[in-house]
C-alpha cells in the first residue's frame, strides 16, 4: 500500500488515514472479516454514521490497497491486506527511505540525536545493525 500523504501533525493511524478510515482499519484489525453493515453498526456505537458513507470509505480503502474484499452470496466481506504491525512496519520503512532520498545524511543525524532517552537495548540493536552493514559492505 502506498500512502500518498503523511500527516506530520496527526497522531497514530491518523498520520496515514482520514478519521473514519482510521476507525474502520482499527476495527478490522481486531478480528475477522466483516460486512459493511457490521462495521457501520460498530461505528454507530460511538456516533451515528450513514451506511453509504461507510460503504464508500471501505471501498476506497480497497482501492488504496489497505483492505481486500470478497463476496459471499450477496454480501461483501472486508479484511485488512496486512496486519497492523506489518502495515506500520511497511509505512515507516517507506517514510524513512523517502526522507533519506530527499534529505540524505542529515536525517540519520537527527534520528541519532533523538535517541537521548532511549532504552539501551535499542542502542545495542542499532550498533549491531551498523556493524552488520559494515561487514556486508566489505
């Protein structure tokens, strides 16, 4: 899935999705494939939402590659293409690659500068990755 816009000023999934898209994805990541009606009913427990709106947003998520759709009789069932962890892994990798392509080494420098209050195990993993990269290059 290729996210076109990353929203720096948002938090969580709202960095990648619109508000309703994020709620739908969160709900679908919790369990099994669902129909539009099931998703709409779940969303309505928080606030009223129109069935057609949910249908439109879910079909857009299929077009974007975030959801897959299969038909069972007269009902369409939807499920995420990737698990939430895999989605976040893929998107963070793409974002990092885009930042490196655009801004080069300054991005790495800023990332390292932001590690001041990080867990030592993360620093150890980073050091191991750097050592492995050096071995692979030689």
